[in-house]
C-alpha cells in the first residue's frame, strides 16, 4: 500500500510540473519583443479544500513569513538580484469549488536582469475568514465561524488540512509519510495527502481533513480570528515563529486525531461521522517561542568522594532533562543520577502557571551531593523524576536510588512516588505547598512581603514544627552609585542587595549572620548573583565538610556571546555551589569563578519550537 501511495504522489508531482508555465510578459517600456511568440502568463490556479471553501484568502508565501505580505515588496532571487513586486505576494479569494486564480504577471522578469520567478518554488497559504468563508457541503453552503490556517508544500496546488500536514512535517525536517513507516503513516494507510479527496470521493481522507481543521481551529488565536472576521484575510497578526509552533503542535497531535476519527468510523463508515461530536485533543500553544531550559549537567563528584573539590577534580554526577507541553509548561524533570527537588523553585514555577520562561531566571539549582549519584549516572536510564499535574495542582517525585535517606525507592520509574506534592492558591499565587512522604510532611508557606521575581520569604515546617523561617526585611536596595568607575563595565557587578533573616529550629551557624541576596541590576536587568542558604540534609551528606552554610553563585553569558539571548538576558549559564562567604560589600565586581566548589551546574537551553520539533515522530 505504501508503494502505491509513493507512486500516486510521484504522478501528482509530475503533473504539477507541467502546469502553470508562464511565458514572457509584454514589455511596457517600448522595447522590441517577438509578438509571434508572446503570450500572456497563465494564472497560478488551484483549490482550497476542507470541503470546497469559497471566499477563503489564499496567497503565495514568497518571503517565508507565513503571512500575506502586501506591496511594494522586495524579493531576492537565488542569484541575489533584488526584485520589487509592486502588488506584493500574489493573492486572491477563492470562488466556487474552492478554486483560486493568482495573477503571476509580476513574476515574469526581464531576462537580461533576472529569470522568471516560478510560483511552484513557494508554498501556498490559505486562511478561513470566520463569518465569511463558506464550505460547500451536501446540504448546501455553510458559513464557517472558526478560523484556521492551511498551507501546501511548494508546487502543490490543493491546499488542504492534509497538505498542511505534509508541509509541516517537511519544515520540521522529517521524511514524507509515504516513504517511511511510523505509527502515523500506518494509521493513514494509502490516503493520498496531496490529492483532491472531494473529487476522488475519498471519504476517509475527507473525515481526517475535517477533524484536522477542527483541531487547528481550536488552537487558532482568538484575537486573530476576530481580526479576520471583520477583514479580508490580508491582515497580519502571527509571527513566523507562531505559525511554526502551531504547525509543530498539529504534526505532533495528528496521530491522536486520526485515531479518534478511526474509532468513530463504524465498520469503516467515514462518510457519516459527525466530526463536531468527536472528543479531539485540547492542546493550548505558547506562540512566543521562548528559550527554555533543556538540561542541567551537575558536576558534584569529588576526588576520593570528598567535597569541596577543585574544578579539575569535579566530574559529572547527574544530568537533569526538562520536559514541556506545547504551551511552554514544565511537565517533568527527569534525572539520570540523583536530584533534590526544591519546594521554593516549585512554588516559583507554580506562580508562573508552570511556564518556566515566565520565571525569568529558570530553575535555580537544588541538587544532591550524594556521591552515589555518580554511580547511578554511569548506568543507562532515568533514575528519578519530578512530574507535574497542573490541572489537579499536584506533583510527584519518584526515585529508584538510595540517595535520599528516609525516602522509599522503587525498582523502576512509574511505581509509587516517594513524595506527593499538593498546593493551594490565593490571589493567583501559592498559598501553601505540601510535600508528603513516608517519613515526614513538609509544608512551604510563601511570604510575599518584599518579594521579587527570583525570591520570596517563606516558612517551612516539618511535621508541624517551623524548621526554617526566611524573611526578606526590605525591598531590593540599589548601590549602583557605589560601583568603582573601573568596574562599571565589568561583566558582573553587585549593584543591588536585599537583606533577609533566617530563624526557626534549624541550626544557625555563627558565620551565617546578616545574609543578603546579591543582584546585578544594571541595564534594566535583574540577575541574581549570590544567595546563601542552610540545608542540614546537604550538610550531613557523607564526604561533605560544611558547618557554615552554602552559597549559590551564578554566572551569565557575555552580551556578545552565542549563548546570550537579548530578550531573555537573565538566563544562568553556570552555577557554583560554594561555602557560605558571609556579608560582602555592595558595589563590588562580582567574584570570578571559584577554583574549588561543592558542585558546578552547567545550563543548556533551546527554543520551545526546537524542543517540540524533536518530539514529532
């Protein structure tokens, strides 16, 4: 069956190659031309189909931004010649039978300047105008009230939900479904994804297309739909990245949509399926394409199992991978090796509705110093996982290791969790976060007085006892005026501090006095540089010598480096876990990376679109 499909697609492609040839355009500057050989360029025609769609806006996307571009528009051909198209990208509204005809006269060029521009080199796009576009059905024309976007690969002139799937998979870099075997290709069988399934009477393909259209409409931005409702389809709203993200989500969920349709087709009767009654996946999409944390690599294995250790003697003990949904929400953190879930970081993430990019500084580290972690890391496979259920306001932590005294471990992930989390909200912020295990119940209650994007105070109780109370005692205090002129342009400078206090039943070392959070707030940024903390479990880890408390110190990429993200400048590059250094002067150049530490954590980031593309089969 796959061979038949490949043959069908090949024939269809060959047929396209013979259609829509343009001839020389009549000169308008008085030059001589061969009138006998001259003919008007043929329009570029095709159809827009869910059922046949009348009054849908269609255009040739020549600049690759996935939106209609009006004229005058400058187009650069493959030879580097710039050509001005007075009328912009060829566009039209579809007519009866979904037929469109694009005027390609402007694509015909003076051969002494540039070869003709071939419309078959560009994808076609179409958008449904809610309240205006009509679908031709067996019972007559029906007004469509939901907007959605369609496209087709270059050269393909049937613009349908199925052709949209083909193009999106190609954009991601995947092979066509006609030449590879995947769950989706097996489910689609011999469906021709670039054909006119209305004309061929392929009810199965039509059912898939209608379900795809409904799924895409459910993800379409309401603001754009409202704009189109009162417009003519030439309105620009979405970025190229946003259209790509919508396409990636469509490609990622296509199999589930197909499976829902198949389940509804009683004995293969696809013609009479009520698509509106199907329970299709509901998948919100983040359209801004933020940079998100992909991985933390933890180096906390010391020579001879002793910490701190020099940088040359620190080796990898764990790798943490971060998983996301299409809307940019963190769904899980999986460790090869051991990790230490931070309730404070979890609360920050919850306050950002799970969207890690909205936390600004993404996932400040909280790690395990257990030397056993390295042994687990050396073995293949995941060892621990923190999983979020945003709908239920719960999370679970599973471990198959012995890195955590008092926590029950499972033989494999997917078994009973070692810790169960639940949270309550007040004024759209975490009111309390509770962690329940076999050995204790731990509750974190944030205190938002003087809170900022990176830190808040809190009370942490264990089995009803207030073990740790951290209180921010003022707002962030700037000392930018105290910076030495020689340090003004330094890569990192402590330009602000925020004092805090620690009380409770936790043991307070003499060195942990007058602690203060440190920030670099120059150039309208808000970069945490150093914060001190106490952790009795970490301090008592075998091989760890520490009675003074710890500091996390953060380092950021240089502005001119490839790692720097201009619209997200507060992304940590490297973090070091040090012995607490006590109070230090504000206004100083921040210390260079230490020669020895308890741990080093390297951060790796990627765009959400890159992450999601990697999940498409």
